[in-house]
């Protein structure tokens, strides 16, 4: 049996993927993978997700250059999730130009943006 | 508008929640919350999830004592996820008695258990 068969794919044949910067420990993104995305991620050692909105494989960084080099792949006990530890090219994982997608923090009943934009998205996606 | 209304609840009125140890940076669990679970989590400053299998609120640690004290709550840009930074009571988040639920690592095409059991689950859930 392949290691891919041991992944608890959900009803949509997807699994949630938490991606963490291996050096800083920051949680960068939560995204989704199907079987092919996970297989390609492991083979290429670069994160490939399944875009639920575009319904296609999405090689992280294909437009932005912000590729995620995969150092480690982990599976959890039962909650149906994969954890990737990566080296984040450019130090930017979020399409808003921030290091992490989790840049809003709950403070006194409000979601407050607490992390800076490191690069203007207009410059990241300028092609 | 309440901060709860700004959360992008999915079709099942749930959101995925990544929980990270605030001190070590380890990703401990991925679980789910509904609106009430998130509200209680913020009010009590202790993690309360929605158990999809048991279909009820699940105060983390209610049986095991392994409560998660919530230090920070973050929301991501668009992937529909919440990040909690917590202090993990007992240093054990997983029902298998391990620190993290992500104790299996992909090595040469196999999921290998790489993290130790810190406490026998039979002792954790002995009541």
C-alpha cells in the first residue's frame, strides 16, 4: 500500500495542509491538497496545492516566485491534516505581500492587522 | 458588526483552527470551531472546539486535563482558518499522549512515528 493511501482524504478527496516556516516556526498558510498535489509536493520537494476556487493544481510561487521548498511532511493522528515545514522563498507566503496569511489578530473584539506588508503585491504580480 | 461576523464560516458553519504552542512554536493540532466554540474560546481564554464526530462542543482538556490556555487568536487572509497560540497544559495535546498530533513524518515513502509518547493514554483517560 502506498503512503498516499494512508492519508485520510475527506469527502472531496482533499486534505487540509498547514504550512510552517521551518526556521522561524511561523505558521504561513492553511491550504488544501488532493492526492496529486501531495504526490507532486513530495516528488518535487516544493509545495503544490489544490486551488478550490480555481479547481486546479496550484504550484505555490508559480506567479509570485514565492516557492516553498519542502523540508518535512507530517501527518496528524486523526484530524485529517498534513503539516509541511518549508523554506519560504522571499520570506513572503501571503498574496498580500506579508510573511504569513495570519496577519490579523483579535484585540479587544476587533481583528487588527499586526504584520507589515513586506512587498507591494502590485510588484509581486506585475507580469 | 461583531468580529464573529467577519469570520468566513464555511458551508457547515465551521472554520479550521490551527493550534500552535506559543513557546515552542510546535503545531499541536488542527481542529474545527463553530461560532459558539470561537466565542467561548475568546471569552474563557481556553480552547473550545466543535467535535465533528460527536457533534458537540468540546472543551479541550475536559477529560484529559490538557487544557489549552489561549494567548493569541489570529485570522488568515482568505483560506478560512484561525490560528491559536496557546500554553499547553501538561505539554500534551494529542490523545495518544504525545506533545503534538503531527507525530508521523514521511521518510522514504513511509509514515514513520518520530515523536515519543510522553504519557500513557490509559493514565490520561483513566476516570
